C-alpha cells in the first residue's frame, strides 16, 4: 500500500518496542513520567538483577559474619529462676475472708518484682565472694563499681508471670555457669531478706491500721452525732421547700423594686420639667381643658355671652348699630366675656397647681413603698442566707460521713488482709520461696539464628531491591525507549543498538547501512524507515530535520544511515549538512564538494552546483560549505525556503542534519522551515531533563516534532536487544538464508525501477 494515501497499516515490529502514539499538543507544565506499574517493577528487577544479586550477597555475607562473630565472641547464655508467692491460708470456716482479690495478687507480684531490682538487693548480691570471682564481675566491676551495678540492673529481667503466683528472674551472660549462679544468688538473697523483714513489717502495718481505724471511727461518730442534732432541730425537707419559697419571694420583690424605680424616675422627670417655671406658662392638656369647660360658672358666663350675641344681632337689624340699648347690651356682653376668661384662667391655674402637688404626693408615695419593699427584701434575703447556711452545713456533714465511711471500709479491708497475712505467716503462708532453681543453658539466646539469619535474609533482599529502585529513580540518563516516552513525552520511532555490541564487522556506525546491510544496526534503521513511511503521508514529512539535545548523541550518524536507508528503499534522497559550526557529512562521503549550503544561500552557487552524487544510488549530498558569519539568519532566510522548495520538486526525501537544539539556535530556525523534526537521544548519555527541554523548546515555536530515535542502546539483562541479537542472527544465519536470490541483484533493481516508472 502506498504511503501517499495517508493510510497507516500495521508494521511488524519483531522485538522492537512499538511506536508510541504522537502527542497532541504540549503536556501539562511540569508533567513527567506517569506512575510506576507492575511491568515497570518487573523491568527494573530484570535490568538490575546483577546489582540486586551482588548487593544481596554482600549484605547477607555481612549478616552471616556478624552472626558468627556474635556467636564466637559475644554470645549470651540465658538462665532463669522463679520466686513463688505462697498466698495466705485463712480460716476455712470463713472462705470469704481467705479469697484475695486478683488485683491484690497482681499488685503484690509487681511489687515483689520491683523490690528484686532494688539497688540495695543487687548490691548485696555483687558483694558475695562467689560473684566477685566471676568473669561477669571482672568485666563490669573492676575500676567502676557504680557502672557494674547500673549494668547489672539493666541486664537483670524481672517480670511477674501472668495468671500465676510466680515472678521470673533471668539474665543472659557469656558463660552459662555464671548466668545460673547469678540468677540463683539473686533469688536466694532476696527470699532470705524478705523472710526476715516480713514478720516485723506485718506487725507494724497491723498496728498502724488499727490506729487508723480507731481515728476514722471516732471522727465518723462525731459527724453522725452532729447530723442527728441538726435533724432534731430542723426539718430538712421543710427547709428546702421554705428556701424555694424564699427564692420566689425575693424574685417578686426585686421585680417590684425595679418597677417602682422606673415610676420614680418618670415622676422625677415630670417634676424636673415644671420646676422653676411659671405655672401659667405650663402647657394645658386635653384632660385639663375638659375639666375647665365643665365648670358650671364658666358655662353660665359662656351662655350669657352667647345670648347677648344673639340679641345684639337681632337689635342691630331693627335699631342700627349706634342705638343706646345696643351699647348697653354690648357693655353687658363684654362684662360676661371678661368674667368667662378670668374664670377659665383661674380654673387652669388651679388645675396646674393641683397637678404639681399630685406629682409631689406620688413621689412621696413611691419612696414610702420602696422603703417598705426594700425592708421586706432584706428580711427575705436574710432568711434565705440562714436556710442556705443550714442546708450547706447538713450537706457538708453528709459528704464527710460518706467519705469517712468509705475510708473506714477500706481500712477495715486492709486490716483484715494484714491479719490474714500475719496469721498465714505464722503458719507458713504468705512467704516467698525460690522454685525451681536455674539451670545451665545449652543454646545461647544471642545470637538468635532464626532471627539473625532469617531477618537478615529479608533485610538484605529489601536493601538490594531498594538500592536497585533508588538507582533507577535517581538515574537521570535516558536508557530505554520507555524512558523516551515517559520523560521526553515523545513517540519512539526506533532504537539503534550500540555498535560495540554488533557482531558485524563495522568500523563506524555511519557506515553500518552501507558496509553491513544485514546487520542488526542496519535493520534498526530500516525499522525507523518503516515507522516514518507508514506513520503519515509523505508530504507531511518530506523534509526531515535530524537534531539532538546535546552534542555526541549520534544525530549525524542517524541522518546518514536514515538517508542511505531511504535511498535503498528506491526513494530519491538529498542529505543536507546544516551544521555550519561542526560539519560532518563531507567526512562521511568521499569526493564531496567543498561548496555547499552556505554558498547557495548567499547566491554564489546554484542548487546543482552544490550537490554531490554519491556512490549510492538515489542518494545525493550537500555539504555545509564555508562557515557564514550569520548562520541563523541564513537558515531562516527566504533563500533557504526557496532551496527547500526547489529540492522537494526533485527529491522524495530531504534529510537535514542540524546542530544540537539546546546549544545553538540554528536548529530552532530550521525546525520552522521543514515539514517535521526528529530528535536523537543517546542511551546512557542523554539526560531526561535535556530531552524534555528540547521537546518543550520546539513546542514553544510550534515546530512539528514527530518523534525521537534512541541511539546506542546497550545489550544488558532485561534490555531490549539481548534476546533480539540472538534471535536475529539465528534467523538470518547462512544455514537458513539463501546466498543469492534467483535473477540476481541487477534484475531485482531493474524490476524496482520499472515499478517506479509505472507508478510515476
């Protein structure tokens, strides 16, 4: 199927990693490799199994050596003895008094264990002659007795045995005989010491408990007597009810005082308003007007004035305005009107005076009421305080009674225990006995071979695997195509094996496809050619820029072999050296012209004058030419675009060998002129960060990067080529591949030319 129709058929990949899907747009900022999966873990283990095995063996050898040294020079032989507590045996007729609480037994055993570790007891053991003769004492005790005592206390393990009457005493030292001797002497010394002190201590404790019981009993009787006297004088339930009534009454009186204070403030405010003012200037309320107008005398004067007004109107119509009778009637009417006004003012003045007097009387009445209510409030509060005092006294006495009752009960229990203990001691109970005696140990407790060797095995394995993963995660070099995809976020077009691992006789990798066409290196470039051919239309990658992030990554060798591979695939190819600062194409092809790209760009040469035909069919070469003063400007100029356009008319593929993109800006300029860019990375040399920065740099200028080629991949365990090398050369060995196909090479090439002519 032709690649010009844009279809992408499946390509057999053999043992090579599959072509990764091309990225659509730049990845998120700061994004690196995805999370590690189970396949990645297995890959890391396979690739670094030598490191894991070596690290594990070294670590486990150290564990074994440490175990042997510990067993030979620092063993610890344990010895263990027991101290048994014989419980008191009481009166069988009173079994409830002979059963001791479990907590008592637990606490007693814990106390005995602490006493055994007491420095005074241990000091007595260290002073024994047989102990001083031991290697343990000479090792720890000579020159520093305090340190010996301190170490002895730390080495001695004393623990109560769960659900028994036993206390375990153990120690582990270098000599098993000394371990047995030390433990037995500690137990014997402590048992003898406790037996001599037990009786005196029990009698002293019994006497002290009896005195305490008598004191508590006397105090309890006194308090109960006071409670009885108080109950005879007062009825406590009635007092509580009366106290509640007092609380309610005090609340009511307090509210009443608050209301009276508010009324008093209102009256005082009204008196302050009328104080010092003329009563006649005070305002007249509506109520005062109603009272004044209801006065009979005022009403009489007003009626007379109204009657005279009516008569004056009637006489004025009959007699005229100047008649004597009318003047007499007017004089009479004015007299009544004056009396009406005077009467009204007198009534208003009287009402104002009575209002002021009423306010003063109200003020005096409120003060009297407040005094009475205040006296009642004080009386109620005093009564409440007396009730509270009586009730609190009763409460305190009741609390003291409960406390002393509990204390008396506890003292009685302790007294019964002391009596039982002393009675049991008199009959042989409640004492400590050493049983059984310690025996010599056959096996040391240190080293614990299962723990040392088993745990050391696990820890060594974890350390080895952890070191492998640490090495993997801290390795900043690109080593596999997976690293290219994960960290560079680029499609992997193919991988080229390291030439040192190649079985074919090839001096330089630039000559691999020409001198050793049946080698695995040449096959790797044919794989890359297949990827490029079937990954997109020809016009989308007709002009290819081959670049790298850093120098020495093999971009020139990749460009040469890729150009040769395309030419061997019957495509017309032009290989252009665009690296003005370090050209290498001319050295790889004999008899090439010195004039090249720079001569064409400045107009000193034509395209035909700068191209050299090679001894490889379909492959022409254009060298870089002399070093121009402005390489980046020439590469980005219009003549460069015209040169590429003219070359595309004559050639199927243009392969441009560019400079490193992170060092020189020429590669960035070229990336905008070509159809696609391919980045070359060298395994174990190129850094992950450099490859990522190269990809990001091209993305920022919207250059089209179609993928990356990993060069110099080494054969290593878990790698990509270890098994492929063997299978490839077995598959292509002379025993299974015919020496020459029927018809010969010339006939095949002529047939291919005829097919090309038919297609054209």
